[in-house]
């Protein structure tokens, strides 16, 4: 159960990190001369979100339960991320 929770938390964190980027254009681009001398691509500042995950210990009252464990097959999420190729 803890493994599933951690994988789900990690998947959600990755999802928020890719969706929550802040992109700001820092300069205008210009087309190169006809002789292909020069030119300038636009510049961007990309600020990704900051995610801080911490733990702390707390005392809580929990029931004392005896559980019989049995192995079952269940469906779990499988996340594949394909990053664009560097060119």
C-alpha cells in the first residue's frame, strides 16, 4: 500500500511539474539576413514550480487491528514519459 501511494504521489508530482511551468519571453527574435549571416532566436526564462515534500512525526490514536494478508492481482497505474529528443 505504501509503495502504491508513493508511486501515485510521484506521478502526480511529475504531472504538476510539467504542467506548472512558467514561460516568459525575454527578448524578441529576428530573422537572419538573406546570406544567412546572423539572426537571433528569441530568449525565454522558464521557471518550473518548486515542490517541497517533507514529513513530520505526529502522535495519533489508531486502532489495533489484526489483518489476514492474501495476495491478489489488481490494476495499478503505469506512467511512461517520453521526453522530446535533443536536436
